[in-house]
């Protein structure tokens, strides 16, 4: 899976989990950014593939209970 697709999947999962909890969503996105070192929501479809970012995103998602 491409970095962009992974970021969209993780972001969508967080949105679904925190539908009625905007502060929880904000905290979860902050935790994801802290774990990965980048903001998943800012990764675009034309961003270059970065295996290190993919690895960190996969690890962060797993730690947060999100299956990729």
C-alpha cells in the first residue's frame, strides 16, 4: 500500500472512532503525529514514497490498535 493510502486509512479509522468526540480525535491525531513524526492528514497523493514514513506509520497504527 502507498503512503498516501495508508495515511487516508488511518485518518478515516480515527475519524470513525471519535465521531462524537472532537477532543478525543484531536488527541488521537496528535498521538499519531508524535509517534510518526509527521501529520498523516497532510500527506498528499503526489508526495514521494518514503519507506521510513511507511514503517513509522505502520508501527504507530498498530500501537493505536488500527489494522493496516
